[in-house]
C-alpha cells in the first residue's frame, strides 16, 4: 500500500477535522505556512486565527497524531479512491482558479486532460418528461462533441445528463455532496459505477460523511468550478440549481438556460435567468457556439474526428464525407477514392459541407476541414 508524505497526511487530517471547512483551512495555512505547523502549534496560537473558536482549536489539537488521516488513506487505497491535494500538479486547474477551491478532492475514476472541456447540466429533481428528455439529449450531443458532462448524480435532470453522456460513450463527472462511501441517492449506485467507467465521481467530503442538507449548495460551487459553463434545465425560483448558476456567474463562467412552458412554475427560474442575461438554449449549437473560443477539435479515435460546432446535425452521409477531410489540405481525388459511394454524391456533399462552413476549397483541387 503506498504511503503519504508527512505534509499530505497532515493536510488530510486537517480536512477531516470537525468544524474546519475550506475557508478556515486557508486561513490556518496562511497563518502557519504548512499543515504540519498547524498541528504543532499550541491551542492558544490556533485560537489567534480569525474564525477559530475553542471547539475547533481543541479538535485540531486532538488530531495531532494524524491517526484519522492514516486510516482514511488506507481505506482510500482499498477502494481505488484517489486523493488530490490543492497543491498537486494534477489538481483540476479550472477549479483552482475559483475563490474557494476544495483543499482536498476524493476521486473515484479518472480525470483526463480532455476533461478541461467540460460543461455542467443541472436542474430539478422533480423534473417533467420534457426536462428529462432535453437534459439527456443535450448531454448526449455534448459528449459526442468531445465535451465532458458534469452534474451532481441527483435524481431527475442530473441523472438524465449522466445517462445521456454515458450512452454517447462520452465522458462525465458526478460531483457528490456526501463521501464516496455513501452514494446518494442509494438507487444511483449502478449509475455511479457507470460514471466511474467513463469519467469520475468527485467530492470534497471524507469517505464516511453522510448526505446532509448543507452539503449540496456547497457542492454546487465545485460543479461550476469544473465547468466552462453551466446549463440549467427546469428550475423553479427556489431550485438549488440556481445556486450553481450563481457560483458560475461569480466564477466568470457562462450560464445557459433552457426555456419551458410559460404557464408552469417548473421553469420560472430558467426564465428569470434568461431575462437577466443567461444564454437561451434552443439547441446544442447555442452552447457550442457560445463556448467556441474555449473549445478545440477533439479526436475520439484515429478514424473519427468530431468537431465541437455545427457538426451535430449532419446526416450520416455528410458526416462520413466530412471525416475523410483532414485539417490540412486534402485532395478531392483522395476523398473520392476513400468514400464508398458514387463520386457525384461525394462532390454534392462536399458542396453542402462548404455551404455549412465545415470545409473550404483550396487551389489545386484540394479541400480542408474548418476548425472554427
């Protein structure tokens, strides 16, 4: 079993200490410099830090032997759970740029470089069939475009978003409020396992922390922080997903909202967001076009190239011909030779793709793929 260095073990113990959240951890580290120095300090020295009371000070002092952290680390190793500290090079950079990043992340699954291109989809737990269908469809199309779909593993919209990405063989993150020893809701254990196969479960909560009401709004800042933008699908004016939208605005992320019926309360929160400047979502292109400066073309395998804009509504023939065109000059004769269809159909399809600004013609009988 691998071991943690002394400073990381102290950081883990600090995260496990009752009453010491991310803000107080930052204040303590600013005062003492290292987690080891915090546990070496006297109770009176710890009390000098703003926000630290006698109860929190006593909890820190009682944890000096770091035994809780060692036990937690051993359990993580046994359950294939990674721990990433904020100072580590593999800590998600988009999350590190937020004002209140988690000092410790628990991750079950894999976080890849391509997951920097992530978009969150959140909304009501008591969603309608319309909301569930839209969330599933948007997630499916975003995943096909190489975008990682982030959500919160909750019932309703969250679950539909995860399933849409999984069915597209795409990437998805589930940001959990409780610890990973307590999958919530319990009926989503199978879904959580599928997420780990095509992405990751992520939380800042220790393994044994159970689901508590206050954890969910706190969790929402991580959903926003991992994402380039947040899409709200069906939200009443009291929906918790509006907290995610607020975090996204504060973090400088784009906020998108899907409209619903104007005579129901289920989308009043979405309509308020649209009125206040959120991007109206009619189709997936509205999202991809708004995020296009931050996105780049992604290769899903050596034979299939998926661009992140304007390609999702192509028919099979158009997509087949497009995938024969490289991002550098490609001979039209080479496209004709590789295409398993009549030459006239290939040439007419290239014309359609040119009209859709997906390819451009070059001198000498060549074409090339358009990247933006």
